[in-house]
C-alpha cells in the first residue's frame, strides 16, 4: 500500500514510533457471487482490497475509493462486517503501525477488474470455491460476508475501566 502524504508528514515528527491508524478492508462481490481479489505488489500474495482513509473521510467512502483506485471496479458499500484492532506491525524501514480495521462488504456496480495502481500485480474475480491461497485476514472477512450482521472480537482479557 502506498503511504499517504499525511502519514509521511506525521512520520517527520514522530519517526518510527507506533502510529495507530484506521484502515478499511473490503469484500466486494459481483452479481455472480464472486469475490474481488488483488495480488499484492509488496507480498506477492492474493488478498482483498484495503487502504487507509484520508483525514476526515468516512470509512464507507474510503472503501469505495480504495476499491476503485486499486481495481477500477466501481462499488457501493453495503454493511460493516467487522471492526478489529490488528496486532502492531513493523515495516522493513522501521515504521511501526497498528491498524483498527473496518471491514466493509461491498457490491460491484460497474467497471472492469484490472490492475489500476502500483499496489497490485494482478486483479481478478474468484468463485468462493476457487479462491487462491489467502491469509487468515482475508479468509475471515470473506467468511463473515456470508453471514448476517456486523461483528467484532472480544478482548482476550478484562477490559480496563474508562473514566472516573
């Protein structure tokens, strides 16, 4: 994923320190029930589209924008699948980040799936019974898209008290 300008500006002030950011990931289905996937340029692995909302951008609008930017597919956001804080990640350059991912189910409404930026090596539609090898992150979101309602993961331990 290309690093947005606002994050590059923040990094000039905080260096490689942990930065907590919102993220969006999208499970996009077409009318045939296939799911849209991209083979990532950074890892070479297939996954669902994802990205970072711009400051002030609503998550659903960021989801629609990111799908279009990455795949040239126009879509509409239909529902929240999952809200989950992911484990911290350290990138090869030393930057640390922790995303709170908002997974969104989307429906394709136009466009032809193709590589539309430098973040993907390939883009394509896949039947659910013909998915390429995917990481647990993508598989869990695709599974949730087949179920009812939004979800979240319960914390492993007690939730700390907030307020006074």
